[in-house]
């Protein structure tokens, strides 16, 4: 049995990573893209996120199996976490410079390179829980991971959303860098790995490529992968456009960035409350039941958002979404770990599982941006500027698409046979 301190050390890096993504995806990227590409903000933001997701699709498939067989003295995972974080930090500085200079092509390239570094680190990090946590404690470990992730995202949203507007971007990038350095230090010191002495022999490239996707031949793992991909497709249809939705459709939201930050803070507080409880309860009641109910709650919220036009109602449905999202995230990881067909290839197989979260991001973020824009926009004068706003029909199309994806994700959980 692991102590609370050990669980916190294992999950600490997720707090740093989610601090970064909370700041970037929810606050910084949408606003910077809007400044650079106002009339095409939806498709432009979808392009940035979609291209970045390409790295998240490919890097884990390579790093996962390589780290499974790493014989470094620091262990199988920590060397990759260290190198990946350093690359992340360098490219984060390049991203900050490109954004402040208004150089959109360089901004896209810097974001792509940054996601490469991040995925080198996190692809190896996904193997830590299967490596160090026994199966009977994985629900608890997943709960810790969920809470640390939510707290990291909450801190990232809060700092980026409420920093002074004139210095918001540069200060955000500096705080992200500090959070990553702190998370790296805790992981390198607090996670104790046993170096691998006798790795499995190397296999020819063609055979290794075939083995890469071998976990999808397992019935339960394949359906866990499909259901997670559908849920993430719904999630990433809405998340990138949230700040724009508030600015375009919610009356009373004078500062869309600040309102988005408060909304995300409320969502994450509720998610933190349900996250740990969901993970522990799933050890007793089963993962499928918790994941299914949480997914349906999120689908209902997407439908409610179609009719949401005021700040109080926005915060009300946001709180409900947070409860469902926290329960989902807390159990999702444990469900994937339980379905692994081969525990000796944990990072490789979890990298394939990770693709279920990144592939929908690469596909749905650009589609959602184009879908919102397809219904046209109206122009509103703010001071000396004309600001484009997407229509209610465009956002309704995005939200209904997300709800369908989430409902299908819940329904297909019934296909699992041996994972309860």
C-alpha cells in the first residue's frame, strides 16, 4: 500500500502539466489567436490546436515502448520526463515571443514543437501509475491524479485569467515555466523507480510497428479506447471555443476572458470535489457505472448550453458539468489501466490509450471551429473596432455534435466484458 505522500509525488507532475494547458488552451491561446486572426478566430484556433495534436498522436507511440525498455539509472520513465520538459520550456519561450510579435506562422510552429516536448515527457509519465501502483489501488491513484490535475488547471486558469491585461500573456508564460520546473523537480526527487536490468530484446521495426497497435486486438481495451475517443471528441468540440461562446452569446459578460476564467474555476472546483470521491467509489462499484453516469451528465450540459444566454445560467450549468467531468476524469485513467492486456508493456499500451484523447482533439478542434464559422457571423462595434460574433446556430451545431458524441461514449461502455 502506498502512502498519501507517495500518491501525491506520483501525481505531482500532472499538476504542472495541467497548469500549462489550463493557461494556454482556456485563456492564452484563444485570446492571442483572436488578436492575430479576429475574423477567422474559430478556424485559426482549430488549426493551432489541431496541428499541435499531431505531435500528441505520434510521439507517445514512439516514446512509450522505448521507455518500457529503458535501462537508465534513473529508471524507465524519468529520463524522458526530464528531456521532454526541457524541450517544452525552450519552445514555450519561442511561443511567447511569436505571439507577442503577431507572427502567426511562427506561433503555429512553436506550438507544434512545444507539444513534442510535452508529449515526450507525458508519454513516459503515463507508465508511472501502472509501474508503481497495484491494481487494487489504481482507483485511488486515479483519484489523486484527477485532483492534482484539476488543481493544476484551476491554478493555471486563475492566474492567466486574472492577470493585468497589458501583461497577461508574458506573465502567463513565465508562470507556466515556473510550474513546469517545480513539477519536474518533485517528480525527479519524489518518484522512485527501480532501474530495468534485463529489458526485452529489440525487435525489427516492422514487427515493432505491428506490436504497437496490438492492444487494440483485445476486446475490452478496444472498447475502452473507442468510448474514450468519443468522449474526448465531445469535449474538444466545445473547449477551444468556450471563450468565444461567452463573448458572442452570453449577455452580461463584459470581459469574456475573466468570465471564462471564473467559469473554469467553478468547473474545476466542482470537479475536484467529485474527482477523488469518484475514484475511490469506483474501486467498489466498478468503473463503467461511474464513467457512464458522468458522461451522460456532460452530454446534458452540452444540450443546456444551447439555451444558455446569461452569466448566472452559464455558471449553473458549469457547476453541473464540473461534477460530471471530475467523476469522469478520476475513473477514466483507472478504467484504461484495468483494461491493459499486458502490464509489461504498460507505457506502450497506455500510449495507444492516450491516442484516444489526442486524435479527437486533432480532428474535432478544427471541425468545431469551421462548423461555428459555417453559419456566418455578425459585426459589433467596440470603440473603433468592428468585432465579429458567430451566430447562435453555429454554436448550437457545435454543442449538439458534442452531446451526440458523449451519449455514444456512454452507450458503448456496455460492450465491455471483463472490466467492471
